[in-house]
C-alpha cells in the first residue's frame, strides 16, 4: 500500500513539474505574441498617420486647384457678362434710334 502511495505521489509530482514547465512555456509564448501585437499596432498607427498626412496634402492641393479654377471661371464669366451687357446696350440704342426715325 505504501508503494502505491509513493507511486501516486511520484506521478503527481511529475505532472506538477510538467504543468509548471508548460505554464512557463505558455507564458513565454504569450509574452512573445504580445510583443508581436504591440509591434503590429505601432506599424498600423504609423501607416495610418502616413496615409492621413497624404490625404491632407491631397486635400490641400485639390482645394488650391479648385480655388484657381473658380477664379478663372469667375473672371471669364465677368468678361462675358460685360460683353453681353455691351451688346444689349448697343441693341437698346439701335432700338431707340429706330423708334426715333419711325415717329
């Protein structure tokens, strides 16, 4: 009976030591995985910052170009509006002279 007890305690001791060893190995693997996760998070944040900077630059360039285009359209519209106003004034003068001649 005593031998059976010692055998059981021996087996239990072996399992306990194996469990502790497995626990430390698992802890090391978890620490390694956490390190990889942290590295990936930093990489994602850096990439996100880089992309955001590029988007901001593109947005700034687009705004600048749209402002220039709007200014060109405004100046051309003003030029054409002035031209049309001149034509309308000339037509009004011609109409006035025609009225004066027919009266």
